[in-house]
């Protein structure tokens, strides 16, 4: 029983580590998406007005 509890704790710890490692990547992709979208809007909106 103790071994099972230790395994569960280990997997929880591992999952937390994965999440913590993944957060910066997630923020980076969010920032890229936001920048990409605003860049797209900057390029697209004037083009639409001129058309």
C-alpha cells in the first residue's frame, strides 16, 4: 500500500513539474498569437480600407 501511495505522490509531483515547465511555453504562444493577430490587423485593415 505504501508503494502505491509513493507512486501516486511521484506522479502528482511529475505532473506539477510538467505544468510548471509548460506555463512559460503557453505564455509564449499566447503572446505570439496576440502579436500575430495585431500585426495581421495592422496589415489587413488599411488594405481593406483602400480596396
